[in-house]
């Protein structure tokens, strides 16, 4: 085995972005040698054996072909938790942590028992992050996709939150009983319009299209969720939805049309209007 297959040389020779090369190589070191990320520096003269080297080459070439890092390593950090992810679910985005923080703030002001609904839960990201940070809250999380719900359920078990988060399958509120009521409803639905060029670029090419686009104008899921919330929120209950940076006016208008009050918009860390909230 030659020094050209040492950690140091593989990293410096890789055409990948340095942070991505480090994440992928660290994944290989964990899998083959049970070494933590610090080995990238502390053992950088370690020469990879043929099986580890072959794994590294495969990951490197898949990433060069555009596959998202999170799918390649099978996990993604979100809020205060780590989630298993696979091509059947959207990779949770840092912007969505704003929705979690808004829900957690609202929860602080509500008397127990507190029930929160997450519509279109995907990997379970929003519901599980809320459950992890607010251990007195009960959650229901829905998705239309059985594949997504399987991954979400696995994440709930891994995080030991499976007794607190209940998963249901169905289209938006059809997954629920007619008289199910919640203090807070959160959702990050598909809101990209049909034909949007982002759908054929970058990581999005590898994610489920049904998680990204409504195949219409981008507002149809938001409308269904906001109008449906009137029947499933307790009095003064909060609805909080994520949307595109250019959908603020449209979403706030839908909330007004549905009869909500105290309609507000919240910007993400980059300053983009990202979440709209309203009260029943
Ligand atoms: C943008 S992804 C959000 C996933 C996750 N909540 C997150 O923030 O990472 C939208 C999710 O909505 C689900 N979805 C799409 N249409 C749906 C419908 N009609 N009813 C329920 N869920 C739906 C998709 O399967 C997908 O998991």
C-alpha cells in the first residue's frame, strides 16, 4: 500500500470541496476503522486498506456526479438531533430550523397537555426536533408517502421518541380523525412551482419530486394546509408554515382569506421571508 492512499494525500488530491471530502472520508474511517472525525488530522498518515479505499473512491465519484452528501453518508444533522436520511425523503434544510424555533417559542406559552401536528413530516425532522427539545409535548406527524413514514418511524426509534410522536399516513388532514384538535400545526410542504429550474439543479435532482413541488403554482399545498387548519386548531391555536422567499404576500393573503388573525412573517438567518404564522 502506498502513501498516495494516506488520508493526507487523498484529501489534498480530491477534486471535491474540502469540507465535503472531509465529511465523506470521515464516514469511511468510521465505517472501516471506527475512527472519529479527529483522525483526519491526528492520523493523517494512515494508509487506507483496499476495501476502505474502494469505498472512498465510490463516494467521491458519486458526489462528483452530484449525489447529495447526506444521502451518501445516510444522515443529516438538524436542530439538536441527527436524522437518518435516504432518497425517499427530503434532506432537512437548515432554514427549516426557524419553523422549529417558532413552534418551540409558542409551546412555552401553552398550558399542558400540548398537542402539535406536523403535516408532511418527511424524515420526521420537524416533529422529532420539537419532541426532543420539548419533552412535555405530544406530537402527531403525517405524510402521504409510506417510504417517508418508514424512515421517520426509524428516526423516532433511534432517538427514543417513538412513544411521543405518532405517525399517520394520508393526504394532509385526511390522515386524521375529523375531531382531532391541536395547539400548534406546523408544515414545510412542497412549495416549488411546476417547471421551476431549481428542480433540475443540484441536490434537488436526487430528492423525491413529490416532496418538492405540487406540480402546480407552488401554493396549492399551502392553501390546503392553511384552510384545513381552521377545523383542526384549538381556539387561539397557531399555524406556522414554511414557504418560498417570494411567496410571503400570497401565503399571508391565504391566511387572511381563511379567517386567521395575528398574521406574521418571519425571516431566516439569510434575511429571506421564510415562515408565516397566524392564530385562529
Ligand atoms: C418539503 S418536504 C418536508 C419534509 C420535512 N417536513 C422537512 O421539513 O424536512 C414535504 C413533505 O410533504 C409530503 N407530502 C407531499 N404531499 C403530501 C400530501 N398531499 N399529504 C401529506 N404529505 C404530503 C412529502 O412526502 C414530503 O415528505
